[in-house]
């Protein structure tokens, strides 16, 4: 499968000084030990899950919004996997691409795409770290533990039912966004979950969780943008009236970006077709660059 390449254009204050994202990002060419972006242009999983389609253009719009943001570090872009109606094939290809990058000691930032992006993300991480104890940290209003045909709502059931050497932690669960069956499924799989209210009540939770995450060989992280309240992120497949504020999600992203065993991170569910004044795309771009700055600030 051929990757779709992306070009970055944006504001330039002084051509001789490279201090905006579009001026420093380069096309990936087998670099090692670097930060690399890959996109997943798919919303077939959202369609199957009966959500609002449109997230396939998320990787394009997020890059567009990243282009003019201040950034001075070296970073590369490998392009995007273009998904088809054969979701499982598309996810496998994303996994192959991510694994190839991880095996070169790169850190991978994945721009979705529907949240089915996460399953391809997982395939790449597991293929690279075959026998290691892994934790997936999900920031999401939903468990995505449905036991049905693969979609944007099934990924964690797929993972946990086949991989016994992985643990699933999720922050931001909405009690009215998940059925009793989903809570029971989470308990059966031993999922460690925190509702959005519990996170707000416990100011030490993020620090406690970071300490726990250090016990794993590798951690990978995913952010579903429907965890953010609709007034800040209207362009998603399932808007939330009681999600994280922009400040809350920024704090969470900055905090976990510093994990020294974190190998990759995806941002999913940006749906430009349903956005308002590009608010969701702009927030996702802001969070992406904020994440990179926080991850690299001590490097």
C-alpha cells in the first residue's frame, strides 16, 4: 500500500529563521531515533459503529493546523495510510508501518482517523515488542469494548481477548456514555478505569498513575477527541456535553508525555466535516505540538 504524502505550508516571519512547524518538518527517509508522524485516513470503523463519518480527513486538517505553530525541533512525516472499506486490511497496514518506524527506535505520533486507528496502532506496537509487558493508556469517554464486528467501538475487546500480556487503563469514562454491559465487560477484563468526575475529584491521580505505568516495559497512548467537551471539540463522531475542557486535556497530555517508557501516541476522531471554525482540528494540532514539546523538553 502506497502512503499518501503531505505537504506543509504556513506563515513565515523570517525565511532565514526556521521556527514554525512547516519550516522544520521533513519527509521521512529511514531516519532513526527521531520523532515521526504518520496518518491513518480512515473512518470505516466509525461508519460500522454508526457514528458520524468524516474522520478520514482528520490527518489532513490536523497537519494543516500544525503547519504555522511555533516549533524548532527536528521532526519527520512518513505520510498517511489511506484506509478502505476493508478495515482489517487497512489496520494491518498501519500496524506494519508503525512497526517499521518503532524498530528504528523512532517515537511515532499517529494522526487519525476514527478511533479504529488504535487497533492498527496496537498491532504495530505488539509486533515490535513481541514479549514485553505493555499497557495501553486511553483517554476517552467510552470503553470501546463492544464484542461485535470490528469497528471504532471494538478495539479494546479485540486486544484484551487475544493478548494476555497487556493491560488497559482508561481516563475520562462517561457513566451515561457506556451501558451496564460495557461496565461489566470492563470488570471481567480487569480494566482500570476512571470516570471524568473521579479524575476531577482526585488531584493526585495523574501522578499515582504515572508511577504505576513505570512498572510496564512499554506504554502506548491514545486520545479520542470525543473525550473533550463539545463546546471545545464539536467536530467528532460522538460529541460530549460533559467532556474534558481544553485546559484539562492539555494538562493530561503534558503529564503523560513525560513517561520514559512511552513509545507512541495517537490522536483520533477529528472529523473536519462536522467541525465549527476548525476548532477541533486546531485543538488536536495544539495538543500534538504540546505533547511533542513536553516529551522532548528534557532531551
